[in-house]
């Protein structure tokens, strides 16, 4: 199986790795540069790497309700749920580390924390479709609430009651 994964805050030494991981799947995420990552880290409830000891397998960024985060999708959830949500902005698992249970590990951790506020909210691409992510989230009990975007980039807004 390999080393046990752990979540730890993104350190300055991790920034290039995090940016590279984001760039590899940027069509399913939002572009990210060092300045924006630093801004997100300042607002985030959690901005962690998935540390496998000698390797960084991915990263995750979450936000509590009520932050200054400027995402329209985050704001949509805030308008509907007030303080009763946590928001998963992005999770990235490097291609070479997928299908090892790392996403399940991360979601188990962040869902347990989000249970304190009642729900975890997020979005998943439907145009272009991210079928693997949609199946994963629906399999964990996330429900589609609305869709947003423009042709070529549409997301479904999802939440899971915890």
C-alpha cells in the first residue's frame, strides 16, 4: 500500500508542486498562480497537501462560511445556507496517485469537520464533464442543487447534508 497519507498545511516549499498539480488538470479547475494561492491560503479554513512522506500526492482547499473568498459559487452557497456550510474549493490528486483511496481519506476528514456546520458544499464540472468526479460525489451522497456557468464551462453545485 505505501506510506499512510496525512494532511498538512501547504508550506512555502510546496507551492511549486501545488501549482504544477493544479496546472495538470486546469481545465477541470480554475487557473492558479503563486499570488492567488497565497490569497486562497489566507482565506482558507484548510489549505493542505496530501503528504505521503517522500511525495506530495495532491492538495485540498476548503473555506468556512463567511470568509472574504470571492468565488461566485461560494457566494451562492452562502446566500442559501448562511453559516451552515463548509465549502470544498478544490481537491487535486496527481494522476499517478489516483485509485489508491486518497480522495476517500480526504473526504472522510473534511466531511467529519464540516459535520459541525451541517453540510459540505462544492461544484463539479458538467461541461466539460468530469464523470469520475460526478460518480464519486453522487456515490458519497452529494446532491445536485443547481448549475451555473457558460457554454464550455458549466458546473453543478452540490451539497451533502452531514
